[in-house]
C-alpha cells in the first residue's frame, strides 16, 4: 500500500505517484488514467471502463450478427 499526499498544483490539488507505482502501472508522462467508483471506494485504472463495456457490446453484436456482417463485407 502506498500513502499519497495531496499537493497544490496551480489552482488544483493533485497527488504525485511514486516511480514504483508508475512502473507497475506501465505509465509515462502524459498518459491518461481513469478514476471510477467501485463498491469499496474509488479505483484508479489505466484503461477506460466505459470503452471496455462498449467493446464488449460490439463483440456480442458481431458474434450474434456474423452472417449479416459477412454478407455486407462482400
């Protein structure tokens, strides 16, 4: 577990992630992270959960309509 301290960044507050955390998450300067609600509080992730859900729906639709998509591809 890492304890993060809030710090003033311009007119906002922010946290600085330790180097070990950045390495573990595979993050570099300028990359995006996502803060989402979870049953046990907030969750910081490197993937967009909304996009992941949209892709799951798209995969299900493509699987369900495979024959139609095959005909349209001709």
